[in-house]
């Protein structure tokens, strides 16, 4: 039997995770996962002032989250948004993409997260947390860990990749694709 858990995260503009909540059941929605997080408990008990130095600061969430003074959600689009609201949603989405990139980098760097096979939920949440910490470590050290892997002699040499992308191969690939398309 497979289970899923939610990883809910907050990150900086530089894609460093500052808070993660791991382990809410995957069948719950994001809003419910937020309510179960220690982050949410802190905000509701101590107020949003405990999060930010400036009252004009706030988190940006997607449309699954409620709009709060400390958490800005986009306008729900039922086809009746004004130009100002659509512009707001565009800028909101352009800013919120940072967390999407952070999650993409996390899953890309630690591919094992895509199909984690641990029987105990506690081990799974600890494993995911460790991946988040390692993600931050890589960013804080200017990705030197990743760069060292890229420059490792055991990897395919760059000229081998360039040879594969030459014009002859591109022509052969085009012909092959055209043949397959004609069969469909």
C-alpha cells in the first residue's frame, strides 16, 4: 500500500526554505495542511507580528490558501475579474513562481523524493526534511556540491554531447519523426 504526505514550504526569494511542514496526509487539501502546521499555530497564537519585522510584509500563497493579512492569495477567477485584479494575479503569480522553482529544484536534485519507499511515516518525514536541509546547504554554498558533480571526470565529456547534436543527426531525426508521423 502506498501513502502520500504533503510537504508545505516557505522560502526566500533566493529559494532557501525557511519553514517546512511535512507529514500531513496527502488526501488533505493545502489549506487544511496549513492549519495543522506549527507555523499556522504560531501565527494564530502570537499574531503575524511574530513572523515579520514590518507589518507591510506578507507571504504569498496560491489560490488553495485563504486570503489573510499575513498571507496574500490571488483573486479567484470566475471570469469576472477587473483589469486591476488580473494584473495583480499576474504579478502575484510571477512572484509566487519562486516557491514552485524551489520545489522543482528540490525534486530534481533529490529524485528519490518522487517515489520514496519508506514504511514508517516518521522515517519518511525525516528523510524529506533532510532533503530540504541539503537543498539549503547546496544553495548556501553556491551549489559547489552540484558543480563538483558536473566537473567530475566520471561524467560524459562535453564533446560527446556536442557530436550527438550535429546537423546530420538532426536531419536523420527529422526524417525518422516524419516517418512515424506518416504511420499515425
